[in-house]
C-alpha cells in the first residue's frame, strides 16, 4: 500500500532538515533537499513498519489503552 505524507524541509546553515508532522519521530537531515526527502521516506517506512509489527504482534500479555493529558 502506498500513502502520501507532507514533509516540511528547511535550510539551516549548510544542511537541510526535514520532518513529517503526521508521523511522530520522522526527522532527518541532508546536504540536499533530495537527500532529505529520501531519508524521510526511509524513516517513515521504518516507523510505520515497526508500529504495524507492534500492533499485530501477539505477546500474550494484556494491553491497556488510556488517555493521558500533557501540558505544553
């Protein structure tokens, strides 16, 4: 399955940094915009694959889902 995400990329000094808001933890950097985009694709793939494995893995333990509040 293919999904589309919006990446934000900004130039900082000699590097470009990028992130994907919809995927927490998906950050990367590169010397070119293309390099950042390629790195972000890899980061998002790895994060989503890991989340999928964790969500479908039967560990035999009881899972609890609770809402938490965080002040920012």
